[in-house]
C-alpha cells in the first residue's frame, strides 16, 4: 500500500492515519474499504460526523439531485431555496414538535465556529465576559473554544499565548460518586469573595465525548439549568458530538427535559459528512449587528440539502430514535460483559454512555491503545478518548446493520482476550 507521499507531505499534526495506517478508497454505511480491497467495520464514523453512515443513499440522492439542478453551492449568506428548505424543515420536523423556539445563526462550517459564535453571543447579550466550562470538556481548538477546553495537550499548543475568559468547574462525578459537584459551583456564585466573576454563560456537554464518555446525570443537568436561571447565566449546550440522534434523541438534552438558551450543532448536522454548523438561540438573545460575526463559508448549500433530507428521512416520527436506543442497549450490555471480562484478568474496567455514545474505561491509555490496535488488525476501526486515552469509545453509525454491530462487538471482545491473554 503506497503511503510514502502521504507520510512525506502531510504535517506531523495528523492523528487518525497513525492509528489506522492504510489508504481508504470507499465506504458504505458502517463499512470502509482500503485500496487492497479489505473491508473494515467502522465504530468511529468520522468521530460522530456520520451518524447516518457513509454515503447514505437517501442523502446522496438529495445531493446529486441538487447538483444536477445547478443549485447554488456557495452563496455566503444569500437567501437561497436550499437555505429556506433547511430552515423550514428544521422548524417543522425538529423544533416545533419539541416545543423549542430558536433563531438560527449559521456561523461557519465547523463545530469550533459554532462554539466561538455561541460564547461571543453570550458575552454580547449579557455584557459580561466570563464563561464557565467543565473539567474534561472539549469545545474546539480555536482560541475562544480552546479557553473552555480542559485537555492540557490542546491548551499547551498556543505558542505561549494565554487562554482567557473562562473558569472551570468540576463535571458531574468528577469529585466522586457521592459528591454533587454543583454544590461547589453554587457556593462560589453565592460568595462575593470567591474570585469567580459572574459568568455570562455556562457551556456544557451532556455527554463528554473527547473527555472520555463522561455522562452527566439527568438531575445534575436539571439542577445546572436552575442554577443558571437563578443567577441570570445563559445555559449553552454543546451538542456537536452528542446531538443529531447520537444519544437516542435528536438533541442530547431532551433526556433531561431542559431547554438551553443556546445550542451548538455540527458534525452529523449535514448528515453526509459535509462541513456544517449552526447555533440555535432564544430569539431575544439575537443581539448581533449585521455582519458582526461572519465567515466565507457560512451558507453551505450542499449541506442544507443533505441536512433537510436527513431530517425528513429519519425524524418525522420516533421510529429511528427508538431503533438507536435499542442498539444502544445492545452495545451497553455487551460492553458491560467485556468490562467484566477485563476484570477477570485483574484489570478494573467500567462501561458508560448514553444511546450509541458508549465507552469502556480500561484505566490505561497504553492498554486501550493495544486493544484498539489489535481490533484494527482484525478489521474494526475504533478509537480511544479520555484525559489519558484510557476509554475505548464506540461511535458507530446509528444506521449500522445489526449484523455489522454484532460482528464489530465480537472483534472487540476477541481483541481484548488476545491483548490480555
């Protein structure tokens, strides 16, 4: 397999090609094929960008039809028919059935674009600078987003420029199973000498993906919402990886019955792997002046077309979300058994997650890397996450056929046995 050109010319910053050092040529749903013709089951799905699988036929047809019609591809923030269709579909299929009233900001095509816009909007709307985020949170690697990201690996790569404007609080479970970390946050807010500047907003992931599949309890999220309301703090839910059905609901915060002031979505928002992001905000928070936050690629019409098709195909009723929840239970059960198997070898391991966003904490990044490397040898693409890469993480397509799901889980179990045995 010819990789010399890729190794010679691509920056050292590359990551996934180090873990999966083959040249991929095509993909369909939950299967990837390399240039030697070997197939792999995909439990990575573009780090959660391909919830509807690779080259989903419904979305591909919508894309081809749009291109065939000479539809506008790049239009800055022009009004286009594709944008209108996207916004109408979002409102009718997603927002209204959930009782949500949001305006839509199209900030640029990536998740960090959405986070940058959300935290800047919160500061403009509130007239305050401080943003509270949480331990092990990941919100992006541009400077504003990075200031709210916990991982030291990313925070150290600024060339010495200080990261400002944020304060970190302990996430649910960070201080131990029997300690409510929000007691600490509430104590700081109530003490004028705590040193915590009154935040403009709190930004939170309901399930921390890059942080290690840390799951916020539903009561914890509800209490966080109350604290924000009681203290005139905006609640931002970063739903970039956990949204678009990943946890078994379109928005991950639906499980807790909360209503954020601002929501960020990206990754699987386009449905087809096309770069796309939006920020949802309560209408009264739309304090932007025209052009105050812009970007060349803030209106990607191809993504409008596939995103609207995805919503119509999968979210008109609850059939799809119930199937995602069913598959999530399959993975949960099997991960619990694999964690118990690891325990038989004298290694403590735990399973956690929500929906089809699940992980096994094996306690060591070295062990997790060995397991995922062995899985790749056997034909499974799966990654790790967590502060030390200690969590083996499943982000398979939500559309994965049962036979591929079960085969992937078999490969993972066999890999664990081979590594530990």
